[in-house]
C-alpha cells in the first residue's frame, strides 16, 4: 500500500467485492486500464487521478501479502455493523414489456382434468400444459 490512506476503497475502485478472486481482480484491472488509458481518451487531471487509483488498487490487491494487510486495515477502519457499499450498474427496462405466460388453448378435455381448471403457479407447468393441450387429438 502507499504511505497515505487512499481516497477510495480499492475494491470500489475496481468495481469488485471483497471476496473477489485474483482472476477477477486482474480482469477488472485490465478492463479499466483499457478504458482509462491516455491513448483511449483525452488526458486531464481527473483522468490521471482515476488511472493512478486503478493502478494503486491493482498493485495492492494483486499481491497476496499486501492484500491481506490492506484487508486487515480496512476491517479495522470500518465501524462494526456498517454495511458495505457495492457499486451496481442498472440497465433500463423501458424497452422490454412484460409478457404473460402462455395460457393453455381452449380444448374440450381441459374441463375433464381437475388440475386444468386450477391456475398454474410454476411457469414450467404452464408451458407444459400449453404444449400438451394445444396438440389436437386425432378424430
């Protein structure tokens, strides 16, 4: 770790949970470096600071000894019972409309079976009923 306390949590900088594997740490680092590299976007004081934070976070979390020391320090600094904030990306669902489950087709035998008149709770049961009752019997 660097001599001073980082301005942000290293796991937050890389967008990871504290339980992340070394492979996940490396993958997140490489993704962020590609995004933040000066060749990929214009440089500036903020971009340089973000890039430095990502590099510092990776150097700390990639080395097992430095990571265990950082985790111990991090656990001491966090008050007991304080929830951990995990960054979440939310996608807009504006373009997706809710689609109802397929209903069984009207068939003369649907009323003969007692389970056919009850609503289907499981989506798989609804699908199977729709498939079974939609097949026309030979006459």
